[in-house]
C-alpha cells in the first residue's frame, strides 16, 4: 500500500476510535493481550528470524537484547496492555469549568491527539506498548519500526489487527509501515496532512533526524547518558547494589547508568569495592586520572577521554570521574547529561534535596536505581517513550501525554 493511502486510512479511522467508550476500549485491550499470548509461538518464530539476521550483521549485544522476544517478554507485553486497561481513562475528563460574568460556562476537556506516528528502532515490544497507550486514549497509531525488527513487528501487528477485527473495531486503528527504507521514513515525516503528532523512539541519530526533518509536530524522546553520584556520606553497600543494577541489569536501555561520579573524599575506600563488583560483569571503567591513581592492580580501568563524559555506551562500559563537591557533581551532570535520569547516593538530607532541586533531568533519584524510569514502574502501564523535552510531556509518557484538550462552552443565547 502506498504510504499516503495508509496515512489517509488512519486519518479516516480516528473519529471512530476517538468516540469509543472506556469499556469498549478496555475489552479490546484485554482481547489483544490474550491474543498475543495465544499467538506467542508465531511471534517468537518471526523474532528468531530477526535475531539471526542481527547476529549475521554483527549487531552489538545491547541491541540484540533490545530485539529479543521471549515467552516472558511477550507475557510482559500482554501484562502491559492489561495494566493500561485497568488505568483510568483520561479522555472526556473535564479539567475545569468556570462561569463568566456574561453567563457563559467555559471549560476544558481532555481529547485524543488524533493520529500518532511513531518511528522506532529494534524494540518490538514497543509495537504493542504503543498500540495500547494510543488506543486507550482514543488515538490511531501508525508505526514505522526499524528493518532489524521488521519480521517481529509484522507478526505483532498482525496479531493486534486480528484481535481488533474479532472485536468489531477497524483494524486501521493500528498500521505498520513495512517499507523500512530511509526514503519512506523521510516521506512519513512530511505527512502532516494526515498525522497529528510524531514520536521518535531510538538512538540519538534517529531522534535528531526526525526533529530536524519532520513537518509534523514532534514529541522528542531522548537518549540516556544517566549519572549516579556517590556522595561522601553514601552507604557503600547500597551504592554498589544500585550502580551494579543500573549498569548491568540491561545494558541496551536508555535508563541504564552510563556515568559514575564519586566524591574525592571516598575514592580510596570506595573505588576498589565498586571495581570488584562491576568486574562480576566484566564492566570496563573509563576513568579520570584521580580514579586511575587509586584503582587496584588488575582492575578493568582505562583512561577516559573527553568524549566519554557524554557517551551513551549501551554496553558493559561506564565512565567514572572524581568530583570535589556536590556543586561540581551537579555542574558536571547538567553539562553532560541528556535530560533523562540522574541519581545521588547519600545519607545527607541537605545534599539530597539540593540534588533533586538543581539537577536538570526528567527523573531525579535519591538512593535508587535509574532503571526505574519506566512507564510500567511508574504505574502508567506501558509507555510510549521517555520524553526529555520540556513542552507538553516530560519523563515516561503514559496516557496523559497522548492527550490534548479543547475548550467546551455552554451558553444560553449570548452574543458579543
């Protein structure tokens, strides 16, 4: 199907989807969740093809992890849809209602955005997450995944569309652009006649390309150069557990820790401990000269370059820098971070509050792993992405981020 025709059909469907009742939407979401599990073997077989192609093309381990679908991950996809179904429906909520001196009642009500386009890379779970959130908020979604996940995405969308048809809802509530060429992606970015909002989800290059070339309004998601600052009052055991989790649980995700800052007063005591812990996963530490001087012999520590301070590795690598104060830590983070997730490990209340107030990021943590920046963990069900911009939506984007509002006005004959 020609891209313009696909987008036109999506636009023609948005009114039907936008007026569905909450109960109807929830029934469909639960049916899709059941169907994903029922057809899990079909999806896993398709994903196996993508994984084999990824290995043949020497795809990095972190990206292969993003691409992989297992029974457990498909179960999680279904659970995400069920959680979205259980959430309160924001559509139709009246945000305010005031009476003007002339008798007019003027209010604001939440409404769908309309047709949402999502361009994303090798994460097929995004396919069901995006559908679920968009459908719950009365939006139609057009998906354009990367070529690395095309077989997986096609299988997931086929399952979703089958469930939609069984429920009597237009299957064009979700569409997949199967042509993964850059030319088609560029053409899609110009479809402002049909698409209301465009959301890129992936690496820095993809996001930059969409922001710079789209004529459709863009909600910008971001890469994650996430820092953890170990303050001089930190509990070492807690710090090691948090850093190990944030760095190694899943290396290919945007909320993984990529940069470590350590207060100079605890370098001698702390660095040997965290080096030993990270060595369990063969993590390479790219360190400044102060940390290099205190590293234990045989540790996997190499000199850092200026590029390392702003690097999102998506690998078993982490930059490490000593800082003389909380002020220096905050300044370094605000210079090199990507506005995603930042954490401090401390037992000092004043330092914790200053970190929360002064670090500029979508999510700021005290004594917890950055890995919690996630729609599921925040109670939003699935997520459409992590917004690192400051307009409309910021942080994990759940249902509210996919709504707009309109004014509703009640009168009894007023004229101006």
